C-alpha cells in the first residue's frame, strides 16, 4: 500500500480502524501521520477526539484504553502513536488489532524497522489493518521522485538545478522536501527553480559539483573536467569519492542501455531505461560521444578506481589524484 493510495482513500471516506506504517523511509510515514493529525477531523472535533502518544513516554495499556473510548460530538476519533518503535510491549496491541473499534482510527508510526513477521501481531496486521511497509529509496529513483515533488507543489525545475539539489542533499527525502519548500518561498511569483536559486538559497556551487563533472565527462570536455577535479581536490567535502562513483556509474550504465534500444525516440528510450523522458536527452547525447565498447571500458574504470579508493591494490594515492587519473582515462580515447 502506497502513501498516496492511503491518503486518497481517507479523503474519500474509505477508512479502516488500524493503520500500521513501518519501515526505513521515515518521510512517507511522517507524511501520512501529518495528514492523519490535521485532515481527518475538523478543528472542533480534534479538540475532543484527537489523541497523540509518543512511544518512549507511553504505556501500551493507555493506548488500548484510548482506542476503546467512544468519540465525543463526532462520528470518529483519531489515535496516533508517534515513534512507536520505542513503545515497550507494543506486541500487546494485538488484542486491540484483533477486535478494533470501528469509530477509532489508530495510526502507528513504527519507524526504522518492521514488525517481526513470525508474531501474532504481524499476522493480525496483514488480516485486519492497512499495512504500509516502506523501503529507503534508491539513489537512481531520486531525480524522478524529486521532479514529481516539485511538480506537485506547482513548480518546475531545470535539469541542472534538479541534479544540483540531489547531489547536495543526497537520499534524505525530508530534507529534499524542506529545501523545495524553502526555494518555493523565495521564488515569490516565479514558478521555475533554476541553478541560480539552488546556488543562492541552498548554498551549493552551480559550477563545481558531481553533476557538472558527469556532464563534462559525457561531453568529453577534458579541460572542464580537470578544473572540477582540481576544485574537488581543494574542497574534499564538495564531492567525496563514495558519492562520485555511484553517481557516475548510475549515469553511464543507463547510457550503455541506450545502445540496445532499436529506436532512439525519446519516449522509447525512456521506457527502456525506466526513467522520465525529462532525463533522456543526456543519455542519448552521450551515446553519440562514446561507442558501446568505450562505455563498457568506462564502467570498468569506475569499478577499478572504486576498488582502489577502498585500498585494493592502492594504498597511497590520495582521492584527488585518483579521480584525476580516472577522469583522464575516461575522456581520452579509450
């Protein structure tokens, strides 16, 4: 069950008595808890019928007692347990989950872990509750997710600005959401987020970053690539190699797939790559700069230098020299 589907059902009045929200991605859990707290009951209803517990400060019998109360001046009540992973004896809730009160909506935010599938509680949740289990989003999915987030908020974002934002924030959906909100606030009447806004309001250089390095390699622009690598050497925190290698590998592995697609139509390539058409032109353009064999060798170089960065067959080369050596080999005729 996705958070979007659950919220859509709640808006339609298609409610269930228990919502168990678990897993590694706290952003989706927080989004649903925020919706439950502020959108199910009216302001006047919430005064009598909204109860919020925090796992560490709560005893499980108090939760069950609250859930078994009947609503006042309303058809339903909402009970929320935040940070439920810290609630001692949480498995005791199984007695309530087995026979919940239809006028109570219980939301359990069980972050960072999943309920043990061997327990009775887990079996009851599958049978009786709405169960949402979240996973950490893969880095490769971040561009499309962030682009859709911006669109849902009523804005657009340039491709360069999008990758600058993701490279700077990383795989933290809550921070990405907060930064987009901050950017929107500063845009005033404008509707497009550009790299200038990213540089000004997020605080990341639009000239020297992993995305620009990726583009320089993709266009075989050795001069620009070396300038960026030299900047990284002087500013090690700007682009740590453990972040550089996955980003480059993800991009060029998608370029490799382009050669296997019979048509170079953007929609066809986008479908083959499993990405939004918004991102496809860069992959197609890069495929015209390198042959299939060159991309294959380039990916092998990434693998080799990642191992060297980890100390395999290389114990002394510093990060800046390692990156410079690799980039030269990538862009020069392979």
